[in-house]
């Protein structure tokens, strides 16, 4: 999440179920395949941040009935 003056900046977008599964899968794949100390350089997030986002997205997918 990008923050400007400590206020979260949000992007609203529409994605298909397939695209949503892609976002979730890619985040988890990053953690599994990129060394932890390289993650901030590679994607700008720490391992904990990637996991937090992936878990949050997965919870949304479950609520929406998106089949993983």
C-alpha cells in the first residue's frame, strides 16, 4: 500500500476471477521462490508484507466464492 502523508492511497480496479487468482498466486510464489532478503529489492515489500497482502486477498476470494 502506498502512503502519502500517512494516508493510504487506493486504486480501484475490476479484475476477473482468473486475474484475481493470478494476483494471489503470484504473491505466494514470490515468497517461495525469491530469497527473503531480495524481496524488498524485487517487489518493494518484505516477506511479511507479501504474506499479509496474499492472506487478505485470499480471504476476499473466499468470501466471493472465487475457486482457487
